[in-house]
C-alpha cells in the first residue's frame, strides 16, 4: 500500500487544522506549501510541526516555492533561492521529512516576430552549469539522509529543462513527481518523459482535470484515474490528493476509498 496525503489548504491557515483534517480523512501526510507566508523557512516552527505530527499521527512533505529559480542569471537572486532550499533541507532533516517537491523554472524568454527564445536555451551551458552546482550543493547538504528532491512536471518540459532534469537525476538525491492534471491539460506531453524514467518516480500530485481546468476533485473530470493510480502503486510512490478545498478533499478521499482496492 502507498501513503496518501493532502496539501495545505487556504481555508485552514493553521497547521494544526490541516493535520487534524488529514487524520480525520485517514491520510498519512500533509504537504506544506512554501508559497504561503506561514510556511517560509523564517516562519516555520519545527517544534510546533513536530508536535502536530505526533498528536495526529501524520508526517509532512514540502512543496518548495513555485517561483524558485536557482539558475537566475543574477547571482544574488540565485544564491537566495539556493539558500532557501538548503534551509528547507535542514528543516526536513530535523523533522524526518522524506520529500521536497520542486519545479524547474523555464526562466525568461524574448518574444520575436516569429518565435519565442528562452534565455536558458540561448545560454544553455551557463544554465546547465548552474544546475550541476545546485545538484552538488544539495547532495552535500542531504548527505546520508533518505530525503528526496522530486522534480514536478508543469507546462511541458522544454529541451533545456529536459537536459537539466537528467543532470539532476544523475544523483540519487533527486527523483520525479508526476502531476497527472498538469500533464492532462497539455495533452500528455510529459507522460512519455516520466514513464521512460519511471524507476525514479517517487511522488504524485493526483487530481482530476478537464481541458483547461485543473485541480478538480477525483471523479469529477476526464482523467483515466485508475491507470495512474495503478502506476503509483507499482512505483510505491507517495500520492498527494491535490485539490484545493476541504470539500474537494473529502470528495477525493471518497473516490480513493472506493477505487483503491481495484487498482
């Protein structure tokens, strides 16, 4: 069996309330979202998190800030983001958090009359060198811990992002997150990329979707959910029910309970 979790919800700003709902729904973990002010590294109270986890019999994973860009050409910006990741690693090791989830930034692009030029493509080697440095820095700070940094698909991997992804996956510190809703909304562009690396697939963001509409409760959209649930079970991956409301969470848990044994 696999562990199933929920994201932190905007309706429940206090971590104790998220933890209580997680426990009530029979889930195993809460994924803290570092886009929220209360989950910044300077705001996180590890003693409070540890107490909530113990009280409700759960644990935490962390979704790093979606703006995270460790490859920014401005070294002060890149250093700030890298420092944020390293501080999050420190917190994760303190609390035995098993997964940090992150996106690969596509950076800035210039729009020409006939095409878009991504600056990370134009300056590819400089970009990839920053990825190598980030990989090595994370390896050194994670050490012998079992912590994984899982890279999540989003709007379709570009050529340079795919090169960066494979550079990161050269290290056992890094792994993959498969967001099935994001992939559905781009006509499954990323699925072959992820499936061909399925031995590194450790984490799922699991929600339903229709064309252009994401993060729906399970069973209310168009995704072949059973297929991906079977894949998650095969990979023994953690699975976040990534709907955004309490009602949506309750509906998704109901769907999961009805279908988990059939996957």
